[in-house]
C-alpha cells in the first residue's frame, strides 16, 4: 500500500487533503448533518492545477460542493 501524508486539514469546512508519492491528491470531506459520513475523491489534473494556483480557497469551494451535493462527486469516490 502506498504511503500517504495529510497535507492540509480544515476543521471549519471539515475536509482533509492527502498526497501520495505519485503526486496524486485525494480530498476527504465530512458530509451530512445529524448522521455524518466521509467521501473521498481523487483530484483531477485540472483540480490540482487550480489548487496550486488558488490555494486552500479552491479546496474550500470544492469541499463545500461535495458536502452539499454529494451526487456531484458520487462517481469520483476513491476505491479502497
């Protein structure tokens, strides 16, 4: 199994960014209200470029979209 490291954690928006040695990035987002669950998606090359350009503000927006509209990220959920 590849080693990952947590690069960024935002407790207010409830997400965490993980990187792997192959330079892939995964965003884990806490979703839900009373019952919570997490969704992990792999960032696309375009999203990685936007993150590098805009910084954490881009991840704030992406995490918000995933948390509010789970369906938008459903097909992107990382497989274990």
